[in-house]
C-alpha cells in the first residue's frame, strides 16, 4: 500500500519502520526543518521493551541506556541535595529502559528501509477520502493520493483536527506545563542532575554526554497562546519564574531566551472514542497522549506502531478490520498509561513550601528504608 505518515516523531518513525519493512511504500511528512531531537530522557517500559526487540532495535537501545533518573536529586536553594527520585516506585520493572529521546529518534531513523522516506518542511493542509483512497493537499501546494493516512503528528495533531474535529473536543489538560531549553556549552558544574522546587513550579538541569538541558515545569490552568510563536511561549516561562530568582533560575531563564529550539507544551491527554475514521488512523500522542507525567508516551508510540503494522499484515489489506484490531489490542495499554499520572504531578510539583518540605522528608525516609 501507499501510505502517508504525518509527523516524524517516535510514533511516525516507528510506523514508517514497521510499515516500510512489510513492503508498504511510506512517505513521512514532517513540518520541522529536520528531525526534532530535543527532549529529556524518555522511558521504554513494559511490553514496549518486547516491541523494541521485535523491531530488531533492542540491542542498540540497550547500548544507549541511561540511568539519569537514578542520578537526579531534588536540591535546595544552595544546591544541596534534599531527596532522590524513588526510581523503584516509578519503574514497572528492571527491564525498563531510559534513553535520550534524541538517541531513540536516531536509532529509528537509521533503521528506516528504502521503502520509507521523510519529507521535511511540509505538512498536510487538507485531506479528503473518496473511493479507494485519500487525496492529500500539502501546505507546499502539491497534491497526491494515498491508500492510507497515519496521523502521528503528536499531541496537537493536524490530522486529528482535520478528520476528527477541534482539539478542545479531545484534549484533557492536566494542569501542568513543561519547557526545555539547551544550556550553553561549558556550564556544567555538578555531577548530578538537579531539580529545584518553589511552590507549584520546578526548574532543573539535566546533563548527558556533552549536552545539558534546562527543564521547567509549572502548574497552571490552560493558557491561551500561539503554538507557532516561540517568543510568546518563552515569555510565559520567563514571567512564571520572574519572582523566583533563587538557585540557578536566572541562568536557566537566560538559556530559555537564547535557545532557538526551545520546547514548550502542556501535560495533556487525548481521549478519543475511536482512533480511526475511514482510511485515516492515529498513532501515538495524536490519538492517545497519556501526558509526559505518565512517562509512557514513547512506549505507547512504539507498541501502537507495531500493532498497527501487524494488523494491516494480518488483515491482508482490509484496513477497517485492521484498524479495529489495532484499537482493541492497543486500548488496554492506553487506559493503563492514562490512569497513571497523578503520582508524578504530586511528587514533582508540590503546591506549597510545607508540601515541598513534606515531600523531601518522605523521600529521605524512603531512602533510609532502602539502605
Ligand atoms: C521536540 C520534542 C521534545 C519532546 N521532549 C519530551 C520530553 O522531554 N519528555 C517527554 O516525556 N516527552 C517529550 N516529547 C514528547 C514525546 O516524544 C512523545 O510524548 C512520545 O514520544 C510519543 O511520540 P509521538 O511521536 O506521538 O509525538 P512527538 O514525539 O511529539 O512527535 C510528533 C512529531 O510530529 C511533528 N508534527 C507536529 N505537527 C505536525 C504537522 N502538522 N505536520 C507534520 N508534522 C507535524 C512534530 O514536529 C514531531 O516531530 C517531546 C516531543 C517533541 C516533538
């Protein structure tokens, strides 16, 4: 089949790999100028580890395994450690793998077969299904017909908007925003990754290989902003932390100002009654974002891409049957992931100084028990 995938993130690349290796002709359209490699480490958990093995990628993924969470400390305003993240409580098992988002993206992209190609700086402008295919008009103006369209374009999916309706109908805001900014070279001053809390907010530094990233999270009601206006998003973060000049916050806000690849988004879930309509199907955050607080978005993207490709194979071209089977097999993973976000928010973003102190006390007690 001739298949168009919208979005070259984890879900899009995994879908292109799985569909391409099964002999389909796959085009991935990505609106970025290049692969968007930003991000803190992400997790491959539970059945997604087995999925990575079936995809033939597990050895390479294991080779780039990190143990960042284990080396992350909550710190006070002097940078002194006040608690460790309880890894045992957030992992499903010792088999869980933490890896840089960038590394997983590269592993997937390098594994793409000749039958899959990525087309950058373009996106789907309109699509219409008729007869035995979908006609697509791209933002660049070109048009083409495909047998199937896979929407893997993330939490704010354009395919979902075009086919299923406005984002507001499906997006459930969890009351938290995240921002990431690259730190300039040479700013490393500690051996551990640090997270510093003020009520309802955190700022942190993560170091890996030769790179460093500043992380911000804060609680907030839904904010209205233009997702294509980077300066407006930077201003939100800068204003949110303006009254907090403690620890390294001023320096990290400078990194926000300077980073052209600055990333900002909400912790939101996508809840759709069905992930397919006609010849269009959604994979990954586009269809069922569990929110970054769950730590399971990447695992869902991998299992989703694999199951979709397997079912298209099994159903021998009957896309309707394949989409239904994909949904039936993937839905339990999604429900589990979407149900597992609350602990993360309470642990990472206590709402008052006394709640921060209580969290630190609990972490220290848990640490003592472990020894
Ligand atoms: C730059 C970036 C940084 C991230 N950092 C983190 C992180 O630090 N921690 C974390 O837990 N999660 C992070 N995520 C989200 C995480 O990657 C996903 O939750 C998870 O891996 C599921 O992947 P996905 O492919 O469904 O979505 P995503 O990884 O979000 O990928 C979606 C892709 O679609 C592209 N796209 C979006 N709209 C369009 C469009 N209209 N047309 C064409 N392409 C489009 C995007 O540029 C992106 O490449 C990040 C995502 C991105 C894009």
